[in-house]
């Protein structure tokens, strides 16, 4: 019995040391923290020096544990890379946009999931909301902080982690909260260095091919491996500006099922806030399309088309705030697809 207990303790130690990875990879640890300071509105915070950073002066600073994590946060998939993110946004307060309305907009999940308490940040009271729920690969945990230093600008800070990784990050997340200096409206215009953000989807489309299809995509989009499972191919076309604006084409073996309408109805419940499927013609073949909304700030559409023994699933997502820059281009791209 003592030998068995010792063996179990050794196994447990090995498990803890090896990290809580899954079949999609192991979570990225935080090596050390460095400070970022925004020159336009004065907020600052520590962040992991080895994480992937995206920023826009005076507006946003985000750090993702990896590019795979960044991609998963674009859709909040129920299973995938065990990633985490830190995301700070600055919102201007006025007669319409209040702290209460900012909090409401940023609660993207079911309201009853959020647990409120009050904390101190940078010498002022801040609202903290904790939330968590189970996904296919473990617990998803998040914290939302909202505060204002001057009553003119609100600082909104998110911490989120997939796949049971919260515990490995929480101490560093707490250190980051302690380091946070809130945004304030500048007293007078000052000369600042403005980061030039990447442009949205280009209207100039170029051909890209995959197994059995050719599709025209924006010429400033890159091809990355998609996150779909149990497929022949999963190709994700995405630009550098936003991780939540992309077109993904999945090719799936359909030799065992040729009833397209049934396939669509079986898959639709897996998409959050999905609408009714509509029959269309896509690339010269019968197809169906329905809308869905993975988060409060991201909309999407899913297309299903059947050609021979292959099912083609085309998913496009776009950020609501830049819909006019993405949706027309994405519609043109999807409608360009040709099946061999």
C-alpha cells in the first residue's frame, strides 16, 4: 500500500510539472513581466514579455499567450488551444455612454454568470466581475474590471483563460491588476507617437486554393491552419488587423451522408445564437447559409455546400464595429468560391 501511495504521488507530481496541456498544445507560461505605458491617455500596466501583443495608442492594449490563443479568442471555440489573454480598452464617457452602459456591453455571456465585487485600483473604486463555465476541454474563467480615474475615460480590463489554465496565471494576473494605472483624458493636446494600425480587409482579391476549391480572398490576408477537427482540410484566411475577422474553409468527408439539409440542422445548434438556415446556390452547387453571433462584438455566417463526397463549410466572422470595412469584402470573397 505504501508503494502504491508513493507511485500515485510521483505520478501526480509529474502531472503538475508537465502542465495542463491538451491535444491542441500546452499553455504558454508567463516568463516575466514588463511595463507598457500608453503615451496618449496615460494608462500603464505590466504584461507578459513572451506573449503576443497588439496595441493601438489611446485605445487598446492586448496580450495573448500565443497566436493560437489569439485565434481561439476570435470565436470562443468550445475546444481548442489552452490559451489566455489580457485585454485593456479605453472608452470615452459622455451623457449616453456611462459606466453602467459600458459594463452592460462588456458582459458578453449570460448575466447570471457574473459575480460582482468592488476593489481598489489606482486609488479609486473599481467594479470587478468574475465569471466561469465549463467547455468541452475544461473550465473557462474570466475577470472583468471597469473603473474611471477622472470621470471622462473608462478603463476596461479583461483577463480570460481557457481549458483549466486560470490557476497557473492568476497570481500574475493579480500582480498586473496591482500595477494598473488608469487612463485619463489629457489636459491639453500633446505630441505623441501614434502606432499605425494594419488596414482592414483589402478590396483587391487574389485566388487561394484548397482541396477541391478555389476562393478569392483579400490580398492582405494570410493563410493559417484552421482549428476545425476531424476534417480533410481546415484553412483560415486572416489579416493582421483583427483576430476576430476571418474566413475559414473546412473540407469534410461526406461519403456517409448526402442529405445536406440534415447535415445543416445537426450542426446549427453548435453555433451560438444561430439563425434559420436559408437555401442558396454557392459556387454552382446547392448550399445553405445561416447567421450566428459568437460574442456580443462579433457576428458571423456559416455556409454549407456539398460537392461529390465532400462537404465544404465556409465560416466568416467580422467585428461589429468595423462591419462596413469587412462584410462587403467577405461576401464577395465567399461568393467567389468555385468547386472542382
